[in-house]
C-alpha cells in the first residue's frame, strides 16, 4: 500500500502540539485498522472492538478519578478562599462599626448630649433624692396633724375691717 502524506498542520510549540499529533495518529491508525478489519476478517473486527471497549473502560475510570480529584481540590481551594474573604469582610465591617461609633460619640459629645452612663447616674441621683423627700415628708406629717388638730378646735380669728 502506498503511504499517504498527512496534511501539514500549523506548527505549534510545546507539549500540546505533541499531544495533538499523537491523538491524530491514533485516530488515523484506528481508521486504518477498522478498514482492514472490515475487508479482511470479521473476527478481527470484533476483537478490535472488544479491545477498544476494554481500553476505553480503563481510561475512562482513570479520567473520572482524575477529574474527581481535580474537582475536589478545586472545591477545597474555593471553600478556603471564600472563608478567607468572609473573614476579611467581617473584619472590615467591625472596623467600620468602630469608626462609626467613635465619630457618633465625638459628635454627641460636641453637641453636649450626655452619655448613657451620665443619664443613668443622674437617674440614680433623682431616685435617691425622691426617696429622701419621701422620708422627710413622712417625718413632717405627724407634726402637721397636731397643728391641724389645734387649729380646728381654736376659735376662728376675726377678720379685719375693711
């Protein structure tokens, strides 16, 4: 048989060119084997199909395993990066919150608005003063009752003439 010249392909550098060339040659060899088997012995064709199926099953298993590992590694890497980004975002939000609180506190102080602690202390003082006033009122009430009792029994004072 006469050898056919393969079509010239554009020159490619590196491993990818060699891999593509190898796949192309395998494809051509497969086509040639299929043509010979169809012309020659049908049993040879069946043997080649079985061998092709066996090789396909083996390479498919390896390819699936490799893809699963690749996807697993990629997922783990992505999960780690997402966690890292979330951490940075949380840190940024906390810093922003601190800055906001500091600025609001500064503005309220400049406006003379009392802080929560100052309002609480003032509220406690008012409560203490109210308790003191109540105690003073309780202490004075018995004295008032005596004065009121003597007034009720005393004669009414005469009104001055106009």
